[in-house]
């Protein structure tokens, strides 16, 4: 009796692309009495790969040694909004756009369009899938706080240093001091002159010079903050970065 043995010819398929964070299983041919050696040194029937490169399999049996190779590329979906945060005025709406480069969209509002229009402050995230089939996501903060000054002086009010690490100095201005985080949440209030109405746990130290005081920023996490100073509609607002 003559037993026929098939040659152990591997077929790893066409070169392919996987998404960053995923893996691909490569298989050797299902032939008995064959031995295998992969280019990464493994000798199993299959291997899992998650990094890009050239992968080769040597398969041997009594018919000889045969090989095949495949190039695996890794693709990263680098979707990101053009900015981390954006301001809207009272009674204003704004359109958030995910660009037209993607195959599908899913917003935190459950909408599946490329862009959405919002009028409320808050965090809005977007998940996208690109033409390769890879997933990406990013979040943008929408806040509402009137006219924002990046730093410096407005209507006789000085706010410094900016960026700030420990102590923020405010010179001039009367009325209420309102401190908001990037989500639009009020985290601190103070009334000028020096009648303290502290709603946060930190201490406000005031100088003896009228209209000059400081806020301890060391207790706050890094990020963007907004300070509103004044009474009623007569207010000045400043954007401050905590390092």
C-alpha cells in the first residue's frame, strides 16, 4: 500500500492591515506530520501578531520544505477635534463637525450624522470608524461664559500670572468673583471687597491694598478655568490655564 502525502505548502494569504490595538491570527497548513517554524521563532500551528512587519512560515514534511510570507501593517485612527473646548454665548447654538473623512459617526447625543448642532454646555464625544474599519474617538467641551479675555487687563482689572501654578492675583474690580472649570461648573465664589463667601475648601488671602487679592490655585487640577468679575451685566471674564 502506498500512502500519498501532501506537501506542506503554507498559504498565509494576501498582505493585510489591522487596526492599532487589534491582533491577527496566522495559521499553518493543516497537514499531519508537518513541522513549522515562524520568523518570530515559534513552532506552533498558529501565531497571534499585533505589530507591523514581514511574517514568514517555513513548513516541512517528507515532501520538502516550503515557505510563504505576509506583510502585516498596523493602522491608527487619529481622529481628533481641532480644539479641546469651544465657547457659546447665551441663547446661541453651535455646530460640532466630525469632518467628512469617516465611514460612520456616533455622537454622545446618539446622533449618527457627520455634524450636530448643540446649544447646551457640556462634554460631547464622537466615535468614528474610518475606511479601514478602525475606531477613533475624541471629546470636546462646550462652555458658556460671555466674553473671555485670554489674560492681562480688562476694564481696569488685572489677572496674573497666566498660566498659573499656585497663586492667582486679581487687581481691581468690584462685585462677585465667580470661578468656573472647563465644564462650566462653579467651583468658587468671592465677594469684593473682603466679605468672604467661600464655597470651595481652599483659602483666599487678601492684601491690605484695596482691590488686590489672590486665589490659591494649588488645590485645583490642571486645566482651563474661567473667572467672571463684576455685578449683573457689568462683568469681565478671563480665561486662565492651570499648569
